[in-house]
């Protein structure tokens, strides 16, 4: 009887597994149009870095730049953002924490090298990986650039906003970094993160409260409230669970396992992202004796005066960058980046689900602040080489937004590269006389 029961249980389990596999295969075929086993576009699930030597964070606090990555932190580039199949799947942060294959300061090793510095926030950082190949190809259509070996150097970092780009540029010029051209891509962080600074009681000129406050919490234990401690524990727990699931999903060859664990992965990832946002929004206790001094508001700002001051600081910082570079004979091109919360572009239903979030902490700042940036740009036309890219996606029908913050797909980065190249070639420089 026992043997018969074991055989029946085994048969039932086998039938169940076979049925589950068939149903999962059918579901996968319905969604994608091909069988799971022959999936030509299967993408690996990313493993979130745990940090070097079990550190609490991979972000450090630079005395001049603000938050910055540590050295050797890997940045995985999703397949859909790689410019060519041969593009690297990963780049590591260099000796000063920027995502670049070159240590800084970079020194030219041969004739014909043309150093292009790219400054900005996370949009600039992703452009360094997903847009520079297109930018180089566009520029090489001009006779001046045809025989140049373009060397893009990334000085962009997530969360950076003016005057951080200005301070980063000043530092690297002071330590001997050479540039032949500098591109600055910003605007979104200035209006969105500066507004959050104001809400938090910080001056607009301070680094982003979303990126600096967690570091202050780590340095000053008194700012870590019980709620923040609970949130940190939940973030770490979900990160470990996601990494464990990613390892199993990347190894599985069964559609049923991929179906079940894939849905569970999506559920845990959603919880993880929501907890990250919740942690950023939780208030910190105010330490009486902090080793990090954050400047309080330098002026009282109410109503439109908040965005007027943000726009003034933004254009002033850009003008100072240009002045430092012009004194060295280096052209400067500043691009006001596009975003989905201040646009006239039509969106498909599918892209709208990805691009928009009614609860986004960035939505209000972008919608209310961008008109002031455009006003500052127009008021300083001719004085600062700033061009508006707000509407460059308006006639693009391919999806251009990869998330509900501000980041672009490969198609979006390529369109941005085309616009930047056109802006460079239309600006004053030796290349304008090359053809």
C-alpha cells in the first residue's frame, strides 16, 4: 500500500508539473509570440550590488562634489540601452567615482584625441553610456571632426544639480583636466530636487536632499528615526530577496519556474522601489550637533519666487561654467533636457503607463519650474550658450521614456544625441568653418 501511494503521489506530481509547464509555455507564447525555450530576447535579471566589503552604501560624501560613488562600483547597462551589440554590458566607476573606463584626470595619449566632458545628473550619466556613440557618428559628418578620436569623459552623477556641475568642473580644471568641448545636460534636477530641498528647510544651492540626507543619517546616528531604521531593514531584506530570485531566474530552463518566480520578482521589486521612495520621504530627526553642516534657506521664498531663484541660480552657474571654459578656449554647449511632466508630446497608452506617475515627487517641480527655466534661457540668449531640448521628442513615435522619473530609452538618447550634435555644429567653433 505504501509503495502504491508513493507511485500515485509521484505520478500526480509529475502530471501537475507537466501541466504547469504547458500552461506557462502557453502564457509565454501568448505574451511574446514564441516559445520560452527559444526566446531570442531573453534578458538577464540584474543583481543589485551589495557594496564593497559589506558597506552600508556604495555612495560616499566628497567634500567638493557632494554624494559620489565609491571606486570600482559596477554599473550594469540594460541590453535595451546598449548602443550596439558590441557595447559593454557593464562599466565600473573610476578612481573618483564617475562611471568611466578612464581614470581622472585623463591625459591624451596620442594626436587626434578630442576630449568631450559630459556634465549633468542621471540623464547625463546614462547619456554617457547610451548616447555618445550616436553623438560621435553625428559629429563625424562634419569635416572638422572626421579625423578626430572623440574621447567622452563622464562627469555626470545621479542627483547632481547646479552648482554641483560648476563645482565639479572647477575642481577638474584646477587639477589639470584638459577639455576640447564641454556638454552640460540638466534642468530637471534643478527644479524638482531644489523644490524638495526647500520643502525640507535646505537652501536651493545644497545638494539634493534625496541623495545627501541618507548619508547624513549614516554619519549622524541621531537622525535615524525608528521608522527610518525599519525602512532600511526592509530595503536590505528586499534587495537580498531580489538578488536570490535573479540568480534562480537566470539559471532556470523551465517556463513554469520562470512564470512563477518572474511574477514574484516583479512583486518584490515593486515593494523594493516603493520602500526606497518611502525612505527618502520619511523625515529625519534634527541633530543638535551635526558634523555635516547644511546651509539653511538664504532667503525667504514663497510662490513663484522659489522657481525664479532656482532659474536664476541655474543660469548663473551655467554662465560661470562657460566663462571658465572660454578663458581656456574650450567651447561650451548647455542643453535644457526634456521631460514627460512638461511637454506637448502625445503618448501611447503603453508608454504613458511607464512614463507617468501621479504620485511622483518630481511631477510638481517639473511642471511648475520649467517655464521659469525657459524664461531664464530666453532672457540670457546670446550671453550663455544654452539651447532648449524641451520639445525634441514631440514628433518621435517610438517610446522615449524608460521610467516615471526622467530617463530615456535608447531611441530617446539617440534623439538627444542628434540634437546635441546639431547644437554643437551650429555654435561658434572651428568646426563651423570646416565645411
